C-alpha cells in the first residue's frame, strides 16, 4: 500500500470488522449463560461444554471448507452458473494466513487477489465465522438436557460450516442466485441465520423428542423452569449487546458505489452485503426501534414474564432485520412487535399440537420470527432493486416467500431432520434414559451425590443423638 | 538457514506470505483435518464409555445404603 487514502480505507475496513468480531463474541457468551441458566442444576456443565466446544469445531471446519463454499457456491452451482473459482478462500491458500499483499507465491492467485484480500481475508472470515457460531448456538439451546454432545457437535458443524454458508452464498452475497433470480433481500439475516437455524432445530427436535416429564400423558405441556432466571436474562442482554456487532458486520463500511450506479464520479457510502446503499445511522435507529417493538409487545403478550419478554425483544429485532437497512424506524418498531406475536403464539401452538420440546423457544424466536421477517420485507420493499445490477430481479412478496421457504425448510429443517434421523438410527442422538435421569453432569454429580448421602446420614445420626440426650 | 523472511530491508511491496515454511500448506491442512477427525472419534468413544459405566440408579439408592452401613459401623 503506497497510497495513504487507499491504506486508510483498507486498514479502517480491517479494524472495523475486527471490532465487529469482538462484539459478536458476546453473543456466544450470552448464549452460554442463557442455556446454562435455562437448564436444571444436574445438567449445567454439560450444557456449558456442549455450547463452548462448538467454537473450535465450527471454527476449524469453517476454515477447512466453509469460507470456500461461500464464494464457490453462489451460482448454486448449476442454477445461475457453475462453480466459482475462489483461490483466496481454500484452506491451503497463502491468503488464509499472514500476508503483505505482494506478488503471489502459489499458482491460481493473481496480484489483484493478493492486493484485495491480504489484509481483509482474516477479518471477513472471522465475521462470517461468528455468524456460524450463532447459527449453531441457536440450535444448541433448543436441544439442551438430553442430546449427546458428540451428536450435537456433528449437527453444529453441519449448520455452522455448511448449511448457513450455502444459504449465504445463495441469498446473502452480491451475486447469489437467489438475489439474481428471486430478488431476495435479507440485509441483517432474518432468514439466512435465524430462519435456517430455527428450521434446523425443529428438524432435530422431532427426532430427539421431549425431556422426560415435559408432557403429561395426555400431551399437556409442563413448564420446566430455568434453574437461574437471572442468568438467563443477563445472557439475553449480552446477546442484545453482541447483536450490535452482528448488525454492523453485515455492512461494508466504506466503498465507492458511484460507478456501479452509473455515475461519472465516485460516491463513497456504507452498503449492505448486496452493495446497495444504507448507513450505520439508519440501522442504529432501526435496531433499537425493532427491539423496543418486540419488548413492548413481548411484555404484554407474556404478561410480564421476564424470559419471554427478553426473548421477544430479540424476536422483534430478528423480525425486522431483513429490511432494517431501508425501513423507517417506526415501521421497524411495528414489524418488531408483530414478530413478537408470531413467535409467542407459534411456540405454544406447535408445543401443544405436536409435543415439540423446544427448551428455550429457539425455533420460535429465531425460526418463526425470521421467516416472518423475510416475508414482511417482500411486502414492505416491493419493487425495490435487490442489487446495483439492473438486470437482477427486484424485491417481491413471492420472491421473499420463496426465499423464506428455502431458508427455513430446504436448507434448515430438511438437513436437520435427515442428519438427526441418521444419528438416531445409529443410537448416537440422545443420552440413555438413566443418564438423563441422573443428570448429564453425572460424572461430577456422582461425587456430590455420594457426599450428600453421607452428610444426610451423619446429620440424621447427630439429630437422633441430640433427641436421645 | 531461514524458515521464511530473511530481511525487512527490502521493497515491502514485494512481500507476500509472512508465515514460515511457505509451501507446506497442503501438508498442514491434511494434518489438521486428521486431528479434527481423530478428535471426534476419541470424543465419541469416551462419551459412550462414560454412559455405559453409569449404573441405571438415578436415586443413588446403593450409595445411600453404603453410606448408612459406614455410619452404622462408626457408631
């Protein structure tokens, strides 16, 4: 870099994404706190480790193949073109390590590739990776207290390093086939993260089954309360905090879109992932207003239940996210409020109707609210261009509905259902019943229980002695 | 001998990869994939063994009886 303005732009972009990654790390901290708080004492450590260990497993697999899939599969392949060359994203690429941007050593790379990717590849990769963790973590909450860790980690890799990355290639990239053909628009990932993860979780839950005692013999659901509601709510607060990082990570902070718009001059702007204009200011308005809409409706509809009020605040943001680059703040608030109603009502309807035990309401808050958000954007942004390319389809309700179905069912529910079915058939999906009864922390619990038994007996003897004296 | 960069007193625009042992990338990726797969195998084996070792005695009745017996011997 021998030009100061170019250097400032590149290093600002590099630093910008780095900060988003740090902020998004809080989403995972929040998910861990939330899940541990929602589980019963006998399952706390298993719940914690199940979610923690998805970090390294999704990270290494996203390094091995996830990042390459994002670039290579944007045409399907086979829908709008073939497999795309992405030599900067293969795990053996010299650009997948520290690089100064000079001439490439490896064949297949050009000088333009090294100039473009040397300083931003790692931070882009990490920003996408943190989305991968989030997708897997959403599934993690739904399945607590009875899934085998080994099974969950295989499912986490499937959703985190493959399914969501494929949907991002298709519908969350400048030239994805869904953008080209359907005019799909999902700026802050209502569908590409939330609907897909919710759908995937639902597919897994059908095979996994409910926790022992969750449903009465007549199918009536019983409430299994969080062992620590305070931890649950602080966890959700942290997810809100990390969500700021998620939102800004969905943007390109500074890019010249003048030429793409047909202008003779430069026009520097922040854009969304489709390289169409928005601003950080606009999404700040809309994030807070949609959160507020979700919280206000959530409080009323759940009669002030803290767990649901917090969760439905999140549903509010998720429901407005598809179009939060363009909505008016009051539109975002109203759409967020609608998402809270959809998530809450759908959760209990599905639970009662099919005895689906979604321990933290993840399918509702992410899946149903995300699906709703994608569809609503089709009506609200009807006729808007989906891209700077004039020949790509415009945003329509039917394009968004098709997109929501692809996200929730095709890339979420079906892979989750099939993978969980295979694990179930192999006897690897759910812990044995006696382990579930003893608690998934049975290794640690056994010592505690043994000591507790001895203490109880000792206390009884001491009490008998006192009475005898 | 050098594993990579030998000097910073050069035209910095010419420098590409900074990491040592450039050219070993494919070997590194193969080793890392092997580590990843072996990890899953070891974890699955350990998980199955632990579950099998736990007796189906969720109420720990046997441990309570043993504790009672121990306490009786002491008194």
